[in-house]
């Protein structure tokens, strides 16, 4: 029962004080002392639909729900026609949610007019000439092969189109494409990492420094409660100060994450975790989404989510839209790292 709706509880005002004369003082004190905790337990939240055991390709019904729940208009008016390039190749672990994310981003841009999107698995789209035609790159669960974890080398080593290159030439080409991506963002454009997308170049200090973290490991999936770090921040308006509850993998990050050189937006509530998971996460704050400037450009990382059901919420859909608009440069907000 929600405490504030309990039929036998009355407001603690002056008129009620007269009725409490016969109640032992210690009971009144006890109730007043624990009132904030009881009210906190009734905190409102956005809750995603229950996750299914098996992830299936996005159905017509699923897409219809996304279109219905997606915002009707963009939060920020685009300064110019915008284009987003979605890269969804996974050479390592292949998340079954990849096609859902592609559709979600496409619907967000189409319905609101905030941007158009194109999906590719061609690493040559990371050349300076090609990147110059888009405003932001979305890395959609672009997981790579361990332990090297380098998307460009994974493709250069395996694709027939590059079979005639020597080992040295492949290494040089991979470095060239990475440099192009880094300059693209630093020059004023945007990059969006979705869930496992940050493993794209997981061992590169330059790339992980730009994104804000690299992937270390994750415990088993469970129901996670995410708290808005700064409820009044413009990019968290989608949640209205309320928590977001969904089924997901609690990522543990390494390397640059320890510096927390970003503006954190969403964090895991450790009190709601299974004890075994909480032990694996140690005592560190586990942020799952953040923004950060990089040179003249912008980075938006969003861990949620491994599951397609998470996107069946108006709050997360608007959050994605606002985050992409931030990365593009149309939604202005404070992105200075919090120390």
C-alpha cells in the first residue's frame, strides 16, 4: 500500500494534533522519524514492460508502439537539416537488440524531424570525406572481438576486400580511420554510444578517453533501478525527476571511467541490486549514461539497454532523442564534468 494513500493515516497538522493526545508519545515520534523513509519508498518511477526470455526481431506491433510513444516533436529546433550515421556491425558479441535500436533511432528522427538516419556496416564510412556528410555517428552495440577489441582491425583482417593488404598496411589503415573519427568529433560533430558500442575501440586510450570509459565486464542481467543524477538537468527532463526501472546488464567500466571526466546523468541504485551483483560492483558509483565535450564536439553515452522492452517507454525514447540532439549540437546544456 502506498503510504500517502493509506486510509488510516491522517496528515500531521495542527487539527490532527488534538486527536493524537491519547497516542503514546514514542509512537508519534517513531512515525514522524520514519515518515521520510516511507514516503521515499513510494517514489514514482518509469517502469519498462517485463522482459521476454527470447529477443525476437522487431515486429510491426513493436514498431507501432514505438511510433506511438515517441515524442511528437523535437525538444530543440534543428539549426539545419541533420543526418545521423548508425554503425551497427558487431564482430564480437552480437546483441539481438541491434535492429530494435536502429528502428528506434530512425523513428525518433522521422517523427520529430530532428534528423534523418542511415545505417551502415562499412568501415570506410569513417573516412574524413564520408564523415563530413553527417552530424553525428551512433555506435549501436558495435562490439568487437577480445582481447584486441578493435573494430577496424577486425574488419581489415577478415573482409575479402582487404585481403591484399599487408599486416603493416592494415595497422596503418586502422590508425587512419580511428584518427578520422577522433578528429570528426573534436572538430565539432557528435558521437553516441549505445550500450555495448563503447567496445568499438576498447583498448585505444584516445577513443576510450573520448567516450569516457572502456568496457570491463558485467554481471548477469537483472532488474535495475536507475536514478537521475541531476533531476533538473535539461537532458533528464524526460524522466521528470523519477527513477527508471528496467531489465538490463549492469556494466562495469574500466580505464578512463575512474576519472569520471564526464557529466553523469543516470546511475544504478545499489540498494535495489541483488547482493551478489552489488558485491561485484564494489562501492564505486555506477553511472550508466553521461555526456561530455570533446574538443568542439560532444559525446553521449547511454547504457540502457540490452532489452527491446526498455525502449517501450516514453521516458527513454525522449531521453534518446534529447541525447542525440545534444550530440548533434542542437540541444544546448551544461556538459561540464562534475568533480
